[in-house]
């Protein structure tokens, strides 16, 4: 297993992040535990979740599945770098009441305690703000975080879905308070969606944040979706189907799969391996529903992409160019 530092911290994490969004809604508890065991056996030590995962009436279920896995002992919690998130309302769908969502000090305090209970642990290694809260000043957010750090309930804070200027605001505010600030940013970033390279990735690198890309296969679009249509008669679904309905996107995906067929490479593994070549990236999040999908993701760690393949990928999915040079008049 390959490891790296999480941003400017001393924390060593695996170069793949095990995402748990499917645990509960699509993957039952025994299978989820099997995937977690296999990941840990392979050396994958970075696990990401969120308090709202499980969704709908089952919000919190994913954290509970992780908690029951930790409770089995065997060093599972000690070997795991645990990340979860706060922002969304934990009330049942259709019900709302004040101060039970977003990033107020009140909600952060309640959410941490509730997550710790579901996770059956005494601390969270990386506590992430799931979205920007434009109603709550960063001074209040950092005050709440400072208390939690002093209490030993969290170790580090990270962001998710933050634009570059919010990363800057958050860390400038933290610096004025003498705090470490954000250490990571979890953002939408993959071959087909490279807008993060415009401001988010440069801001993260400037402030020493590790970049944790989510949706590395872009909802399955980069996972060999056209090849699967031919081989198994399976149709794309969800976001992949919507995207492929646009002829220009389908042409790009076809060119992508043709390039990889030429080199005998698996599309999903290449999409992950490409992200691992990007400056500032700590590791992409993989969300396996089965142990077999985890095996495929792990193979990406050993994949070295040569210059011909990297150049071809850039031609098919061109990025915005280097910042700020590409945006100068």
C-alpha cells in the first residue's frame, strides 16, 4: 500500500480513501464489514463517511455500520484514520427545526456527539464541513472546532465542496486565531470534471490542504460504460445515462475507451491512477459496493501511466490549463 501525508499534517494516510456512502443503502452490514476488513488487510487505512449517509429515514445508518465494525476490536479503530462530515439536517425527511443543520456552534457540538455515539469511538480524526454555510461566520465555526479539539473529540478539520475563496477565508480566519485551520478539501474532481483545477486545487495547495477527490469515475462514466454495453447488454443508468445522451460526451467516452483498449488498460483503474498523478491529490475516494469492486480499485495503486497515455487523456479530456497563467488576459 502506498501512503502519503494528509496535507501539512503529520498524519499518514493511504493513497486511496474508502468511501462508505453505499454501506446501508446498497450494501448490507455483513458485506460492508467484509469490505472494511479486506481494505484494512490491504493497508487501506483512510475511511470516509458522513452523518447523513444512510439517507432518508436511515440517516446515520452508515456511521452505525462503521461503529459495529470498530466494536469487533482487533485494532480496527486504532489502525483506521476516520473521517466524517457535518452539515445536513439529521431530522427525518420533511421535518425541520432550528439549529439542527449547517455549521452553527450548536449543531456542530450536537452532531459530533451523535456521530461519536453511532461510530462507537471517542474521537474523530478528520471532521469535515460537508458544504459551505454562508449564514455562519468562520469565527464561530473555528471557536466550536477549537473546543472540540481541546476536548479530544476531533483532531483535524477539513472542508468539502468549498470554492477556492472559501478555503482562503476559512484558513485566514483560523490563522488569526492561531489555529491550524483546514487540512483537506474533498471536491468533485475527475478526468471528465476538471474545473477544480481552476481555483480549488490551487487554493488547497497554497494553504497546504490535501485534495480528496470524490466521484473519481464521474458516476460510472469513466468506468467502461460503453464497453459494458457491448459485452453484457447493460445500459448506463443515472448520471451516466444522462451524460451519454449528449453526443459530444458519448464521443469523448468512446475515444477514452478506445485509447485504453489500445493499451490493454481497464477504464476504472486508469481514472483512479490518473488522479494519483495530479499535483496536490492525497487520494481519491472509492465507494465499492462489493469486495470485487474494492479489488479493482486497489489495482489502480500499482498502475503506472506512461506519457503516451497521459497525453492522450489530456487530449480527450482537456483541463482548464495552469492557474493563474491560463486565465490571464
